[in-house]
C-alpha cells in the first residue's frame, strides 16, 4: 500500500470511531499523530479529497466537518 491509501484508510477508520464526525483540524491532527513520517501536506491533501474520492463513504454535513455516510441518519 502507498502512503496516500494508508492515510485515506486511517482517516476512514478514525471517522468510523466517531459517528458525530470529526472537524478538519482535528482529523489532520489525529492523522499526523498516527505516523509522524507522513508529510503534513500529503495528509492535508488526502483529507481535502476524502469527499471527492469516497463520496459513497464520506460526506460533509457542514463546512469543516467530515462524517461517514453510514451515520447520516444520526443527523441531529
């Protein structure tokens, strides 16, 4: 697996643990803590593209908040 796919997979894993969603800055911080060798700009680019790359899994219910689509019914 490549770095980008590792970051994307971990981002989805982290989102799975938080049904309420994760804010942009928090998601960046959490991902950077997973692997200090991941370049911050690569992490940022992966997060920025999550909704475009995985529209069936990730959505943004509001600006700056990422959430898995399987938790969409929990919207409140």
